[in-house]
């Protein structure tokens, strides 16, 4: 028997509020640990890395622009570094900790098999400029993924290299511009619905186009009449998100696409929400000419605290010849060839519009996405989008009694449920409810987006949440909605239980401190 | 000195062919905490309605348009260190730039203070 | 399915709450003719974890990896030893599976890392400030060119012939659509970089001069001289660093007068990964801060007065400024920035210097050995860990023949500059602290056999 238990000691039961009164000397509170900056704990003489052999100083002679002292960077030994970053990591919320309902961002579980295979040396430890015969493993992953993306979307080709969704948008618009220029057709305008992601107009402007907004209808979809009325010889194309940012499927996309094509333009589809329809609908069947796919959203490569992303763009037969270099083709013997500047012309790809970046794109994301896709297969991907949409509708119907759902009556939502702050007490807003979720142990949902709904709250549970997990979240949301309606002042100052309280963003922006100066 | 207002919430105070321009107190209250003001260069010639300045708050960046045509004579350099003056004194020390007028006749298109007050009350 | 928590009983109960007969009924807004009745035709069905791992392992085995062969490639992607703790730490779920830190109360881990990263990059580059990273070096380079255009209100950029050709090609592609003018030239197989030719191209219309340091052939340009010449004409100097380890031994570009410094951070922490994801580094003078692209993390206080960090100055970005944004970028390379930052923290300033010395020494030993091979001559008067050699015949063929002998001998200039006959016999050779004496001997032996 255990000594401690034999002692008969039992913990004393404290009273409510006692814990808050305790001041600690370290600033830590139990497992909630504070951590200083590396510049405060490290120094030039600490190092966690060692090297083989001695340095022959004579071989350093003759180096121009040689620095006189080491860069002023603090070092840490391995145990110090492991502790520093582990302690910092614990101040983050993450999918691994709980439901992450950020609408339009698609925070779903990241399978660890994908992490494992991405580190296989045949993909991770090869140089992008090795002879092609020595990198067949990596090239075959690129090519297999490309074939999956083409088939799943019903398109003719794919540009793999864009490094993120916005980069993919740019790539798609540059394909459109190249195709128009190839037929001597200089058009100036891209039409963008007002509910679009902010990247859409930014990208169109960056590609040299003038942006014109198209209004939405009362049911949260693109105004087809307004859009078709604006078509003409100056319109290069439209950028439409489908499913859209209100979580609704754009029913009339095919009608819109036919009208745009008849007017000589192209249809760009923002594929940020492809995860809602993957395996069930092929955008190619709806007349889409170009669509980027955020591999981290639909195919679950990790978000990594803000990247890296990967944004391949699938292309229709009309745009595919203009895809940027490099890309893969497969030979009759099964080997994969990389088409780049060296061989594009003789391989019949002289129309490629250029290059989006150095090397061949985001290999580390391709191997993860391919492992995810192969795991699910065509049947599993269909279940993925089905469960994602079911979970979102379950949240929508479970909460529409306590929260205003602007398009709730318009029928089922897709992968995300949209609510507004209508009915909250005077002075209470979406932000307060969002910050209250933090105290309940959740990451907030997307707030104030889409702009077309006042005080928008966009909830995307994803398919990797269990029914029990959803029920607990719904319970928390119900209580928070009631508190916002009742004007609970403790909600106004939430969060109370996170590593930090609300931060002063005005101070940060007025007097920017972007580097540590001691 | 006469003061005029625009529907985009700029004010302009005129003295002879010189004028001072800022955003209204109503505008600053809508924008929230101002964090940065991008000022026009002295000597820049501007057309009526051109974007001359950008006022940043934490969550938004708003263009400020020239109420009338003319030439910028100076930007309010104090705002470089104290953008918060636009919050605390939008229609006084928080002015944005001074300019000379090209055509005083353009002032006729603007509102006087009473008309602006009525306009804001409708918003 | 192992990644889907709902079972059929859950689905049935939830459909009851939703008021739908089946999941398919939730897709009523999709036009019937576009709705597939079953799985997308022509694709395989689901596979077990074992089966997927087996398939991927088979593919992986079809590559000859850097760790398996004597390895001498560089040209913008470098093989350095990454400590095991780096890969362990970036796989902590709290980093790996976190979102962009828009909710700072529960993202202080990511935010503090970004603040430390920005400070590390600024010190490495000798710039006042740095951002929280961009996609990669090539896109960072183009962003710097457009930023210089916004600052100087000019649209002509002069590129040194020593800038990585993929970076130039990326910029050329973008410039076609933005209307910027790029003055570019090919590198020549000369001992020194093209500083004087670049200076001669600067005029009163020039927004910026783009110079790689060390350049694509490994030569080390005189940045201070070019900076002076650029500033005399009202142009900015953009320095491009594709091998940040070089700055362990070389003076920081910002200290030498560069106005904007961009780079590829892959060398530290990230690994080769067949070209991506990599990590764009971006630093500049404080006075240009508001024109800088990409995310920025700043220090502030919370409601209790505790130090904390937030993303700041976001009004420059696309989600607020829409078509007036400084850039359409809305992602950084967060996890790669974390890897870079951890590696640099493990090194510290002195460790970085030591790593740089080992790399340079290994390169010098390689250059000495190669210069003794008949028909091979070293081009460079100066280099850090990468240099060019001229071979007696087309280097593309030689590289393939070396690969057939199990040696990854370098990057042929013919692959980087197709059609440039004067460069066809050039080979870029790189060494790092990973290069062993046995590797150098193997390269020399194989090259002698191939050239015999």
C-alpha cells in the first residue's frame, strides 16, 4: 500500500474565488506557464549545435565583405530550446486541443500518416534541380496528385506550383489574361460579387484588372441579372466563390458560366470551399474555367499557425495550354517528366505564361495531400463532404432558435452555418460572444465575415467532429447567446481564463514594436 | 472663416484662396482609434474628389478625398507622431493638409455646417 | 473511416434534427444534372493506413536522396544539417494544427515565435525591421520590386545577371501583367560579379537595383558600392540572399547599405523538400515599414498590463484594403518560419558563424580538388560555399553521367539558362558542413572518369 494514502492525508477543500487571490512569484499559474523571449534568456555563448572536425582558418582567407563579429543572435542549448518552444506551444489553441469552428478556414483534423510520409527521404531529402531520373519518387507524387485533382474537378489540366490560395487565384487570372491576349482580346474588367473573400479583388487588381462589384440578392447569392447585364466586350471574367461565403451553393453558376462564355469571358471559381462538395460535384460540369484548391482546407494539410499553404489551380481545356512552368507529364513507360524552361518549347508547351515561383511548388504539401486523398479514396471523399455538410446543418438547426440565422430559411446550408448578432443587448456584439467562446475552451468562429451580414458569425465544424463534441459546443453557444442577449458584463470583458486578456491593438499599431530592442 | 462639408465627411475651411482640410468629428467617431495618417506631399496638385490621404484605424484604412481642386501646401506633420489628434480634435488640431484653391466656385457644391448636421442626422 | 467520427447511427439521429431524409438531400441546391449519384468515376476507393504508407514508401524509394549520395547541389536550395529537435518541436500539435494568430489571447505561442523570428531576420539582414515571412525567396524578391516601385513612384527595375534565374523569371512573369520594366542580363563565366555593368544601367527612372549576395555563381558583389550608386540616382538597393548561412561570415546587406533585403530561408531548419515549401525572408528600413508586404507581429499590452503580441498594421493587407492592398498575399510560411527560428536559436550568432566556416572550408577543399581535375577550371575569384567551374563539354550531360555513377555533382548552368550557349559548360558546385572528405574524393573520381 502507498505510504501517502496510509498517512490519512486528504486535500482541504478551498472556497470559491480563493485561486484568483493567489499571487505567484514566477507569474506562472500551475500548468499555465509564462515564457520570456530568447533575447532575454539566451546569449551569444550558448549553442545547441555541434560540427565535425576542426576549421582550417587558412581556407577562410580572401573572403571579401567579411563581418568583424558574429551576428548578434542569442543561442540556446538543446534542453533550453526544447523547453522554450514547448512552453510557448502551450499558449496556443489548436485543432489537436478541440473544435476549431473558423468558418471558411476549414480547420479539420490533420492525419499523422501525412506527416510521416511527407518526411520520407525520397520526397523530403531531394533537391529540386537533381537530374529527373533521380527524383522519380517525388515527381510521381506530384503527378499522381495532379491526376486526382483533375479527375475530382472534371477539368482538363492543373497548375501545381502556386504556393497558397491567393497565389493560385493570381495564377488563374494570369491564365485568363494570357488566353485573352493570345486571341488579341484586351479586356479590362473582372466582376467580383460583394460577398467575395478580400483576396479576390486584391488579386484581380494585382493582375492588372479593374474590379467591379456585383451585388448579392436577399437570399445571399449572386444577383444573376445584375451580373449578366454587366457582361460585355470589356469583361475578362468573373470570380465566384462556390459554395459562397454565406455557406450557400450558387445554384445558378452554370447559367452564369454560359452567359460569361457567350460574352467571351472566363469563369474563375474561388475553390476555398471545395471541401463542401468534393466527391459529389465536379466544377468542370458547371462551366468553371479555373479554380484554385487550398490543399490545407480540402485535403487537410496542416495550417501550421499561418502556412505554408499550397494552391494548385485546375484549368479548363481553354486555359490549360497557358499553365505556368513547371509541370509534369507522364511518359508511355510510366516515368514522369518535368516540363520547365529547358524543354517546354520542344515538348509543345510554348504557350505557358511564365513562372509563379522558383522550383516546382510545395512538394511537402503534395505528399501530405496525396496520402490524405488515397486514404479516403473516391468513396471516402464523398463521405467527407457529406459529413461536413451534415455537421454544419446540425449546428445551424440546433442554434437557430437562439441566434439569428439570416439565411436559415433559404434551405440547407453547405459546410458552414451563418449567424448574425441581431437580438444581442445594446452594446454587445459578435466579438463579445467570440471572446466568450475562448473561456469555454473553444477557438472563436469567423467573425464579421462575410461583410454582407451585420455582425456575422460563420461556424464551420468540419467532418472531423463527433456528434458528442458538437453537442457540447452547441450547449456552450446557447449559453453564450443568452448571455449576449442579457448583456452580461463579464462577457464584455472576456476572455478571463486565457493566457492573455484582450490585447491593445491600437497601441501596437500606433507605435509599432516589431523587433526586440531590449 | 467659412467652413464647408462633403458627403464623404471631409471639412474644409477657407481663407482667401487658402484652405485647411480634415475629417469631421462624426467620421472619426465611426472609424474608432486612428493609428496612422498618410499625408499628401506639399506641392501635389489634386483634383476634386481625388484620394489625398489615408486614415488608418486598427481595422480599416479609409481614403480622404480632396473636397475641391488645388495644390497641397503642407501636410499636418504633427500627426506623424500623434495620429490620435484626429480622434481628439478632428475639426481643429487634427487637420490633415492645407491647400490653395484652383476654383473657389467648386465650394458651391459643398454643404454648410447646418446642412451637414442634417445630413449626418439622417445616416 | 479512421478520420470520420460519425457513424450511421449518429448520421440518422442528426438528420432527424436537421429534418432531412438523407445527406444527399442536403445538396438540393446543386443542380440535379451536376450532382453525382456515387463516387467520382475513374478513381480508386479508400485505403488503409498500411496500404497508403506502403504505396508512398515505394514511390519514395524511386528517388536518389541527398543523404544517399555524394551531394553538391545548391543554386538557391541548400542541404544543411537540421538538428533533430527542430523537427520534433514543429510537430507539436499546438504549432502544427494552429491557425493564423488572429485571436491573440490564445495564440501567444505562435505570435511570440513570429516576434522572435522578425528580430532574428532583422539582425541577420542588418535591417531595422522584418516581416513574419512570405512564400519563398523568389516571390519575396518580386514583392520587394513592387514595394520599391511604390516608394520611388518609378517602374524600372535593374537586375544583376547574378540573380537566380527563377527569381528573374518569376519577376518577368509578374511584370508582364503589371507593366513594370525589367532590365535583365545573363551572367557571364567571369571571376567577378557584374557590379559595374549594373551601376551603368541605373538612371533617373530606376526604382531599384536587384543584386544577389552571394550571386548565382557564388561570387560576392560589392554591395556598398552599388548601394551608393543607386542612392545617388534616387533608386533603392534590393539585396537577395539565397543562402542565409553565408551571413555567418559575410557582412549583413543592410549594414552595407541595402534598403530592402529579401531571401530564401530554406537553409535553416526547413530542408530540401524538392523545392517547397520554403520560406521568404523580408527586411527593410523602418521608414518603408508601411509599404512592406506580408504579415507583421508587434508587441503590445493586454487588459491586465501584461506584455503580449498581436498581428498589426493589417490595414495594408488584402482582407481590409481589397484592391488597394500592398500585395494579394494572405498567408505566410508560418511553420517554416518556426523551423528557421528554432534552428537559428539552437545555433546562436557564434554557432551560425561556425556553421558558415565549416561550409566555406568544405567548399574551398572541393574547389582545390576540382581544380586539379584535367580540363576543369574554377571561375570564381570570391565565393562562400558555392562556385562555378567550367568543364570541357556540356555540363548537363556530365551531371547526368555523374548521377548514373551515384554522384549528385552539382547544377548545370544549361539547366538554369537553356539556350545560353556561353554558359552550357558551366557547373555550379556547392558544399556545406554536411560534405565529407569522402564525398569530395568520390566527386573527383567520378568526374575524372566521366571526362576521360
